[in-house]
C-alpha cells in the first residue's frame, strides 16, 4: 500500500515539475497575456470614465445654451454642443433644438439639419426622421420623392403602416393617382385606426370614388 502511495506521490511530483517547467518556458508569454488583459480592462474603465465626463461637460454646456434668452447666442451655443460633444445625449438634444429653430424660421437648411439628426438617432427613431423628410418634400411639392420616402419606411418598418398609409394616400391624392390613393386609404382603415379620424377618411374615400367615376 505504501509503495502505491509513494508511486502516486512521485507521479504527482513529476507532473508538477513538468507543469513548472512549462510555465517557466512560457513565462514571458503568460505575463505578457496577463498584462494585456489588465491593460484592456484599464482602458475600458478609463473609456467609461472619459465618456461620463464628456456627457457631464456636454450637459453643462447644453444647460447654458437653453438658458440664453438671445436666440442667436443660444443657437451658436447649441452648435458648439453638437460639434464639440458629438455622440452624447446632450448633442442629440442640441441637434433637435437646432432643427426646431430652423423649422420655426422655415430655414433653407431644414433638410440638412434633419439628415444630421437622422444620422445620430437610434434605429427606432430613424423612421420618424425619414417621415419628417417626406413631409418637407411634400411642402416643396416634391410628391414623388415624398412617396419614395414613405415606401422605404413602410418596407423597413411594417409596423408604421397606421401612419404611413395615411401619408401615402395624401401624396397620391396630390398626384391625382386616385386608384393608389383609394388603395392606401383602404389599407389604412384595415389597420383599425383611432375612431377620431374615421369620418375624415370616409369623406376622403367618397371624394376619391367620385373622382374615379368621372374618369370612366
């Protein structure tokens, strides 16, 4: 029994010595790997700290911007937030404020600002900005381009149909494409929209059917 225990003990010692030799042989590589892991973790921690500081500075500058009574000074400060602290929550809010200022003045840079907002927006909000682009195109009388925008939104976000079909119907009416307008309104009704606008849609359907009867 003692011989077996001795043999087992010797075997364990041999294995241990082999393991030590392997470790010694590859010690530099092991230490390098550990240092690399520690460095990466430190960098990640540093990035989080940096990001938090950036958010805090952006929020402070944004608060200064919206507290200004002089609209032009506020606009410049918002531009600074958007450019200097790109990617922060405050920068996205600043872009939205700049868009609202442009909208109020019907500024020619509305489309440009909207595209900037769309680039920074989270995925689920991009569709809303695409619809807004369509509304601006409608205002300019570019109905075909607006229709293309709405169709893209519908393709990428089928859940938006309850909004987009109404937009498409309006565009087709403007283009006097009565069959497509009728189809869009019917699809809109199939989605069971809120009852508040049903009378308006029924009125529109009657007008379109009347227009279609004249073309026969």
